[in-house]
C-alpha cells in the first residue's frame, strides 16, 4: 500500500533522524512529507521505530494510507519530486 507520511517535529536533531529513517522507506516529496510503499508489517515496524524516536508530547507523525485507485488519481503541479533539499 502507498502511505503518505508527514511530520511536525520540534527538535532539529529528532527531525533529521526521522528524515534519515524515512528515506530508507520511501521518497521525500516535500521537506516533511514522504511517499512510501509499505506492506502492513513494514508499516507497523516503521511506526514502532518512530514512536521510540519522537517526543510524543511535542512531535507528531501522520500516516495517510492510499488505495491504488486514489493514488492513481493523484496529480502534481510544479517541479518533480525526488529532489532532496540541500540543508
């Protein structure tokens, strides 16, 4: 399944660690948004890892699963994603 993962993490260190982890699971489409193709067990494993990495009082990670039909209807305007910002 395709899962869009978006995060809002207060600490730069945790934010960087989260981004590095998510790069192992999918493609960055915005600074804090990733598009990942995951099996249910792999999604569960990722959620467990992220739970141990973030501060659940100040940080938030959202998971938006998309069915293949919905993903097929997705559209983009602007530069192609896959470009990692240089910061």
